[in-house]
């Protein structure tokens, strides 16, 4: 080795030494893997105040702070979520699920038929155009088309956004511009809007790089902006599959402030047949779609949450290329109802939002089954009030019901033709040049339609992608913590995307979970009940009968997470009824207790007063102790019958040692070598103790007869010598007495 190599080696050692001083222990080695974590988009609901963004871990990205409620959205390393859940001020952590536009892949055409159907022109004749009504549209962006004037706009993607800035006027998909045009395109233009004089605010919540996908956190940020800016109406032509409590709380806040919220009920796909969130919520007016025949569009969602119906097929509106396009979906239906609401707000300025909502319901044209139904809700939205039914003719002519039905169908068809004719006539009178261009340039029209179909197809594919992701998540969860030859992989942890982390409350020393936290967990998800150090004294969780039922109905796993352990319980291990889940420190004196790594814990599940021990599904136990993997410590279970520790698991994931079993019991972590040594030492000591005891017993047995004989002899000697002594004493006394009498009482006879 030459001097140059030696010099380099010395420099390297000095650098390592300096780094070890500057950086925390282990950071130099762990930095790459730690910062290479998969990033997860989450929503944090705080108990009280929201921390300053500057005070957060510098690894956390894209932090957005809400002003309406104590909520932050952010992107964090997956490994940081558990640590976050242990913070006292954090109430709940939810996955920021994906939101998609409610666009339909239905065939489209350019007929302008929708305005007459809902009474827009009647409102205009009365002079109502939505003036002074503020409408916030949360969507993909808003092209400044010459046929619409926006009162303002906002993009949640600023200069410092992780994805880069994306201004609100950039509509990368055309969806937002189309929705806005249905509401506010100018009168007299080819695709005139329902409330052209309303103050339309475009709120961009979809980033260009993500297409027609966004996150619930982005929707939250948009809602926050709309509420802060005193909107009268909020339109959400988007949907997501699972309940999110933070969105719901924000919607409730908006509703409390008198904001009407309209949302698309969604479009049916192969794997999605229930109404989307947020349309599901009672505070939101869910809108389904109908076609030109006032019949439900075939892919419009069906459900009791549907409140009103509106045109949702072949709707002509604005496109981001400065021209026009036709689209279909409940995305297009929702702004129709919002537009009519704006007209009614202008007509009845003194009425409350609830009164306007009730008016929408009462004035709706009943379709389908009488009254409210799952297809159309209360019916097709209408501006005009219902007219009283005309009395039956007084003549004696008896109508044939079949003929009457045929006449009705005929009139309906005629009305459709009339509507189409009126619509075309209107376009010809007000925008003849554009109509002529459209008629003389069929290639342009076809091109627009094809582009729209491509967008719709893309949307359909995106929906399929979402569904496939859900299937993968479900598959992962089914294999969760699978114990394949005692090897547990890192990706066998609960799917982050479907895990809700909550901090429980304490009631008389027992942990309890809020009902809304139970309801916030998605189907097939995981409810992670997280105990920070301040809750470390709690060793029991109580679940009510109703909570257990909800968890079972949703097929939710339970994850008990403390600083020192994680315990995963498949929900089929719980039966109907109240449940008490325990993980208590044992006071029992067990072998090798002195060398355990951490606490010895006894696990139990009690339902309706019965304590169970064996369950249908395997449960996973993970214990966290200092340097457990480095020391090659293992997890052991106490066997009551043999009074010995048995190996339960020696696999390591997420910094803990893991064991899998379908039973509850007493568990502890030991170093195998130390435990083996302790057991061997205990055996040797026991053997030595037994040998000593045997020796002592033998000596006692040998010496016991001599002792007895001596005792008997001594007792005999004492017994035999006792009588002479007494007799001698008596003789002496008598002699003394007689001698004395003689000496003192008589004289000699001389």
C-alpha cells in the first residue's frame, strides 16, 4: 500500500467521523432507504390547532392547510404515517383517495334540446338570468372561451406545488369548460348557458399532469376556497367511491353557512354500481341524468340518494379550443340543476337555501314511479311552478285508456320535434354564422365529436384503472400478513390506501372509538387505532354492538397500534355483539421474565361476557423492541400446559418481530440464545437444587434414629434421678427439724 492510498483512507475515516458527529446515529446509513420510501397522499384531521407548515418534517411535500376546519393534506413517506398517528394533536389520518370526473362514454350529438326541457327560456322571459348569484365550479380548468365571462377563478396548484404550477384558465381535458358553459355561456351564443348573468368562479382541482384524476385532498382545498369566498352554489361534477369524513365535515360546514351543493351521482361502470361521494351525503343534491325522451340515461347511477334529474346526454357546450362539443354524463346533469337553482335564487331573493332546495323538489316534473324513486329522485328539474291539473271534460265521452296512452306518446314525440326545431331556430337566429359553418364543414363537426369520444374513452379507461387498483388492494388485503413458511414480506402490511388512522378517546380507563371514525373506514379497509405514549396506560378497547356490525358489514380489519406493538385482527374473528379487546401487562411470574425485551403482554378478546381463545382467522402480532432485528430477537408465546416459552415468529418487518397465529395468549420477545441459556441455567440450577435437597433429606433420614434414642435416654436419666433427689431433700428437712428440736429444746442429764 502506497502513501497515496493511506492518505485517502485517512481522509475517508475522518469524513465518516465528522458525519457521525453532525448527523444523528444511524442516519448516515439509513438515509437512502428512509428517503426512498414510497410517498403516500394523506389527509390529517387535527384535534385542535393546525401546526405551521414550516414546523413539519422537511420530507413532507405538497402541504395544504385548510382554513374552515383543522385539516392539512400532504404527501409523506409511507413509513412516517404510523409515527404521525402517535402525535397527540392528530385525531385521524385518512388516505387521499382518487377522484374522477363524472363523464360518460355515451355517443353524442350536437342537438341543443336541454334548455327547453327544464324551462330556461321561461325564466329568461320573466327576466331572470342568475344575476348576483355566486357559483363555484370545482373541476379540471376553465378555458376563457369568448362565449363566457368568468367573475374570477383559482387554482390550488401554485408555484410551489410538487406537480408544478397549473393556472385555473388551463383546461387540459375540456371537462370544466363544458360544465361551466352549461351554467354560464352568454345568451344568444350557440351553446347558451342556463344562468348567463351568474358570477361564475372556476376552481381548478385537477392538475394537467394527472388528466381526469385528482385527490380528495384537492377537492377539500377547492371546497375550502369556495366556502371562504362566500359562494352561494358549489358544483362538483366529480366522484369518488368511499366515504371521507373530512370532506363530509367540510360539506356540513358549507351547508351550515347556507351554500347549496350539487354533485353528479355518477356513471355506472362494470365495477361501480353505487352512487358516488360526495353526492351520497344528505347535505348534497345528487343529480342523475335523463335523455331527450325524459328517460334515464342507461349508465346514470341508481340509488335512493338521487334527489333530482336533469339532461345528461348529448349536451352541447363550450370546448377549450374555442369551439363547441357535446358530452354526456351526470357531470353534465349537475350544472343544469345548479343553474335552475341560481334562477330561483334571483327570483326569490328572500328565501333561504333550504327553501330554494324545497322549491326545486316541489317544482320537479315527476318521472318514473310516483313520488321519489331511485332513478329520478323527485323528478326532472323545472324552473316553472307546477300548474294545477285541468278538470276533466264535462261531456260524456269515455276515453279509451289505450288510445289516451298512444296520444300521449304522440304528443311527447311531437314535443321532442318541436324542441329540436325551436333549438335549431334559436341557433339560426342568434348565431347564424356559426351554424352555417357547422353545416358547411362536416369534417370539423366530426373531428370535434371524435375528440370527445376519445376523451370519453379515456375516461372510461381511467375508471377501469381505478377499479383494477381497488381489486389489487383487495387482493393485497386478503394476503395481508400471509405467513408463508414464516416469511413475511414488507408489502404484506395493510394497504396504506385503505387504512384510516385514528386516536381513540379514554373512558374510565378503556379506549373507545367515535362512531364517525368507524364510518370513515372504506369497505375492505383497515381501522388503525393508534395509542401514543400518553395513552400507553390503556390496555383495553371497547366496541359497541353497532360498531362491530358496521365493521363486519364493511369487512374492515382492526389494527391495534402502540409504541411497542401492532396487533392485526381480521373482522371475522369478531361475532355480533359488544367486544372488549385487551392487551394487558401480565403480573404473573413466568420463566425468564428478567431477560424479556420489553413487556410480557396477555392478549384477549371478550364478547358478551365470554372470553375466547381460538379464532377462525390468523392474527398478526408485531412487537417493537430496541434493535430487535439486529439482535435477532424472536417472538415467543407462553404455553400454559407445559409451562414453557414456544417460538411464535422470527420474521422482521417495519422494525419489529412478527408472529402469526389464530389464538390469543401471553407473548414476549426474547433473544433466542439468551433464552436458551437462561432455560439451560435454570435447568442446571434446578438439578443442583434437587441434588442438594436429596442429599439433605438423606442425611436427615440417617441421623433421625440416633437423635431419638439419645433423647429417650436423657429423658430416662432425668426421670430416674428425679425421685432420689426429692426423697433426699425430704430426709434432710426432717433431720434438720428433729435435730433442731433436740438441740434447742432439751438438756443433758448430768
